C-alpha cells in the first residue's frame, strides 16, 4: 500500500470511521493512484518479456531499477512460449553484453534503461577499419518477437513522502464524500440535521484533488 492505515487514522476526524471502512477506501485510493501513474511504486521482483527494438537502449516497464538479475536473448523465445525458450546458452553477461544505466550515485536507475554492450550476436557482424576512418553502428538489441527475458528489481523500498501524502489526502477525501453519493457537501445544518451537495463540480475540481495531482504528476509515466 502507498499509505498505512495507522497513519491515516492519526489524521484529525479519521478516528470516527471504522477500520474496515478505511481499509476499503485505502484499497481503492491505492489502486486509483497506481492506475493514474501507469506504473507500480513499491519495490518488487519482476520477470518480464520484451521484443528487441533494434536500438542500444531498452526501456524497462517499471522503475526506478535497483538491480538486474539476468537477461536472456533468444530469437525463438516468443515471450517464453517457444519450444525450449531461453535456455542457459542465451544468458547474457552483465558488464560485457549489457548494463543498466544508473544514476543517483550508482545505486538506482530512475530511467530504467537497459543498455546493450559489446558488438552483439552473429546476426549483426561488426568490424573496425584497419587504421582507416570507418563508420560502425552501435550494438543494439536484436529485433524480434518476445525475444528478451529480463529478471529485475524495481520500485522504491520506501514510498516517497509526497506519494504517501497524496494517498492519505485522497483517502480522507473519499471517506468523507462516499456517504453522500460521491459528491462533495456544500453546506450542513445541525438542528434536524440536513445537508446540501454541490450540483456540479467546477472546472479543476476540489482543492484536495488538485493537491493530489500536484504531488503525483512528477511520478506519472508519460506515454507517447
């Protein structure tokens, strides 16, 4: 989870809600944020299949990447469904045939780029000129269908504080408006209790949601 139930229960007013109700709302808020970000945030071990793009860099689906355990390149892999897919002979050597581009002092790769090293397999011969000026294309990931298998670790060991705050804010907002049909209250009266709700949200929505978006936008995966 992107936020803890115990932290949410410390927020003024949240102790009035049952643990079961807050757990339900937190689960929905957690999923909504991850869907908006288009990626996971918490650290996890992953095994994924990719199709070679013919370029030196292969962007991994999840990031930041803290470690790449193994990389296999098999032209007959087909996302692990080929006959005898990704045998030991297709295992690449880290530091010689591939490397993850790391930043943050060499501890993480926030971009999650897997770089092909060396001069590739026999399908793409590479030669240098002998004492002459010559052009030679950089090593690239072999073009194929599901021909790469990558085992790696991605995500944050500790969820960033601004994402935790965004999740907490969203939970508070959802917990308060759900009893009113998911629409914010514009006014309440005490005697013979009554309330009125906003007929239609104005452009930009409530300020709480603006705060949530402001916290999350730096982490959102951008699709082109």
